[in-house]
C-alpha cells in the first residue's frame, strides 16, 4: 500500500520536539498561516467571477495603488490571527501601523510580519501571486510590544516562509532547520508534504529582474547584467531571463532550479524598492536555510540594521555562486 504523504499539521507535530524552543502555540501558528493560504486561494480561484479585481482607488503607506485583493488578503491575515491566541502583534506592508492584540496577550508569544499579497499587479492577468511571512518571538509578559519592538534584524526571526498561488497552492517555510514545502490538495483541504529539505543549486542558469530599470542602475550592476548575456559555455552563459512580476514566484523558481533574482538599488534610489521586514528578511532566511545567499550587494540581508517598519533595501538573492559573482561586480571587484 502506498504511504500517504504527511499533512502540514502532522509534520509540524512530529518535528516539534526537535525544534529548539518550539511550543504547541508556535506549531499552531504555522498551521494558521496555512489556513490564511486556503482562504486567499479560494478567493483567487473565483477572482474573475466576482467583484474583487481592479483597484480600490486608494494608496497604501508606500504610496502604491491598492488592489482590491490586497485588502482582502490583508483582512484574511488579520481575521485569522486576531482571535488565534498565538500572536500579540501584527505588522503588514499594507498597514501604516502595527496592530496590537490585547486579547491574545500575554499568552501570545509571537509577532507576525507579512506581505499579504505579493505581486498584486498580476491579479488582473491570472498570473502567479504570493504572500510572505516572518515570525518573531516576544518574551516580555509585563506589557504588549511597542511598534519599535517589531523592527529587528533578520537574524532574530524564528520562522519565515511564503505562500505561492500558481498552478497549485504551496506553503514553504523554515524554522531554522532546513526548508520544507507543502502543496494544497484541494479535494482534501490539506497541505501535503511535497518538498523535503529543499536545497538550492550552487549555481543556476536563469536570472530574474525588472530590466526596464536598467538605465537607472549603477555601473557595476549594469556590468553584471551585461556579463550574464555574454555567451561562455565554460561558465554556462548566457543566462535565460525569467521574470514574473511576483517576487515569491521568482524566488521559488530559483529555490528549486537555481539562479539569481535582483531588485538592486538605483543611482538616485540606492535603498532599492523591496521591504526589509516583510520581503527581504523572510525570503533571505528561507534561501539561506536552503544553502543559498541573500545580499544587498554589499552586505548580508539578515544582518542589515532594521531602523523602521517600512524600510526598503536592495535585494540580490538566489544560488550562492551567482550572488557572490553579482556582489563582485556591484562592489567593483570584477
């Protein structure tokens, strides 16, 4: 008889004992993230049939146009965790200020930061979308966390991962002991273990970047992209371009097949576009745990000093050798 794959909840319970500092609440928190993924996936499957496409007419704290699905996805995270008992504070890319959850405190020992709908420009085109999450531990029992206490280096994360909504819905996460992927089986309503201890190749053959910004990049970054396109069989060049407009989808491709994703700083915007706390740090944790690397071009992403909730940062992420080569060009060493 064929062995039935492990469900997400069963896998978490079986591995809980081996995770240093793991608690039942922590395991349940990860299961709740899976529930958010189910809710959003359900809405996405019906997106073309109900009035949730297009924009709201408003802007988020970043000054970006808000899609209706951005709001729906953000609300799904808030509603699930508001009464979960596991989280005492929530911070989102879509919200100017964090939400404190006094009803979950002091038993709620974790803080959750998230990008509720990554790649929302894809919503009207039936292309891949995602969500990204980062989990921090909160140890104080005398008061709720302040806004500033959610602003931490990536090295302080206790878990991170993403949801990917593509041809199938996936949940990929790490707790610092490797990376595991689960695929949602719609008929059962369960996430089943599909990728165990994911390892990113040391080097890839593809790159993902918004090359429409090429003219804005510093000389070293331009030189690296020119290098990728020069034919050299000995080094596996030229690389193929693969850019979806969804950070989660592009990073997932690299996690499985190798390569590099770049959203570099620009000449007049050296801080880049992506958010340190909601995007760069959690994806860096995942990719590093899979054997890859994540950099600003000059330093390790997870060691960047976090100064504010919506801080931006350049992101170079993917296979270790590819990221190191990009760093050499950006730093003027190649």
